[in-house]
């Protein structure tokens, strides 16, 4: 049975691929600070923020297992539906805002083949800002049973790095991990013409769990 759209099944939690450049220095600093805290007041003072930062990084880069919901189109991201906008070509864009508190591993919205992964340079304004349309982003296209599906990972004010996990030509399963955005950002998914949305603006989403289309 599919799980509800507001809660993910409990399971093993691992760390996201691509987290090492951020995690290793912060965890190492926290470890050194804690080991020397008993002998030095300065190290004791430094240990508190260092440990808090390391704990925050571990939380941010969590990558929980998910029981994937059955449906034609599922959410590629954890977050909140920021906007639902009809496009001139008949498609509907569903924009999902991801805060720093969300899991930032993105998943394939449908099963299919990755036909292109294009990195587009740009700015770094907050992802909830309209100007974020011109932000740094990675544009994905999937060949699926519904035809071509476009998904865009958009960097935010803090998210300065998007890490694709799979290259062009890869066959992916629905709900499979395909990439990571480091720190608050946005994911846009373009639903094909004729596909009605099953979510509303302001609704929380869970990657691999929330169904976006109305069956």
C-alpha cells in the first residue's frame, strides 16, 4: 500500500553521496575540538559551535530509505509546493521549494532513460525569489512512458553546488536517487499536457512518496 503524502516510512538512514567535501572538515574539526576541550578553555569554547555545525551537516546530508509510492508521476524532491503554473506549450510546471531542513537528495519522478543532463551557469539568489529563474541549474530530460519529462534542479542563495548522480543514457527506476543539491534550493518538474496535478500550493512533498499527478 502507498504511504501517505505527509509522512515517509521509517528505515535505514545513510549519508548522501557528494557530502564528503562538506562533512569531513566539519566532523574532523569537531572531533579535534572535543578531544582537546578538557585541557584547554579555548578548545572547550570552540568545541560547542564545531560540534553543532557537524551535527547540522550530518542532519542536512541525511539520505533516508523510502518505500516508493506507485503512481505515474511522483515528487522528485522533499519540500513545499511553491507554485503550479501552466506553460505555453501545454505543460504544467510544479515548483518545489527545498529549505535547508529538507532532505536534499532528489529522485527520478518516473522510470525511463536520462536523455540529457545539462548544467546551466547562473546566479545564486534565494530559491523562493522570482529571479531564481536565472540561477545556476541542472536541466534533466527523461524519456518515459509519458514522453519527454523535464526536471530542473535550481541552486539557491546558499546552494552553490548541484551534484548529478547519473549521466546521460542511464536507465533509471521511478524513485531512484539521481542527484543532490547542497543547501536550500528548488526543483521544477514539468508535467505533460493532459496530466492533472494532485497537489496544491503550500502542500508538503516527500521525494519518492508524494504523487504529483491525479490518476
